[in-house]
């Protein structure tokens, strides 16, 4: 997924879960924020959706929002 995001010109990914292969992810020109890491491969449960609101914790991300992130956290600017 991260490789495809990088090829499509995405700046980064926010994952409401864990990622694997964190060393490889660190070598990409792509920012990745996740709750943690895990060695187990994920299960595929569906194709997903486009332009649907996503809530992580107390924050809802909506189409048109701008997200800025660094090592200290994530900030959402409403579109």
C-alpha cells in the first residue's frame, strides 16, 4: 500500500492501526503515522471507500481537509 501511495504522489498515510516492515517504510519518500508496528501480515477485508469521513480518536477527517504531521503529532485544517 505504501509503495502505491508513493508512486501516486501521496505525501503520507495515517493508519488507525499497526504497520509492518517499518524499516522499509522509513526508506520511502512518504510520511507514515501509525499506532504501532506488528510482524503479522494484515487481512484484506474489502476495497474501501473514497471521500468518506474517517474518525480516529476524537478527530474526523473529511474530504478537503489538509493534514500536517511531524514526529510530534498530527494537525487537521478544515477544508
